[in-house]
């Protein structure tokens, strides 16, 4: 969500719109994931993943077309990886609500991936 917000403020028009869509989609997805985690007495992590922090630092040093290209490239790779992980979870032996969360999240991730690819 941090990178989406950064794109919303730094990106060109289309990338900024995409960043806002990411924030909206992932905010809801995170809320759904938190609810499932809390059902099992788990506290979801709040830290940004190290690779996302590294990318954020890189993006902060870029502007214009360079920012847009780097952001979109990262989002394509990140969403492809997420889709792979969520498919595995949806097909796993996880509890039904965990599998449902993964299954319900996949279309959002795919939509975001498709949007990113259209920006290339």
C-alpha cells in the first residue's frame, strides 16, 4: 500500500490512478486478511517487507518516466509472485476461511497485474 500511495503522489497521470487503485484494493484485502488472522488469534505483521522498503527507497530517487517505468515493472513482478503464492494457498490444505480469502483475493491481484501490464 505504501508503494501505491507513493505512485499516487509521484507518478504520471495513469500511474497515479493505478497507485490509487492499488491502495483501495489492498486496503480491503488487508482488512479481510486481518479478520481471518484474528479469528485464529494471530497478529498480522505490520512491517513493510524488506524488498518493498528497498524498492520504495529506489523509487523515491526517481521521477517522471523513470519513476513510472520502475514502479510498473516492480508491480508486475510483485503481483505475479503474489498470484503464484495465493494460488498455492487456495489449493492447499489450509482451513476453509484461509482458502476462501486466497481465492477471493486472486481476482483483485489479477486485475492489478493486468492494469500494470497495460501501462507498459
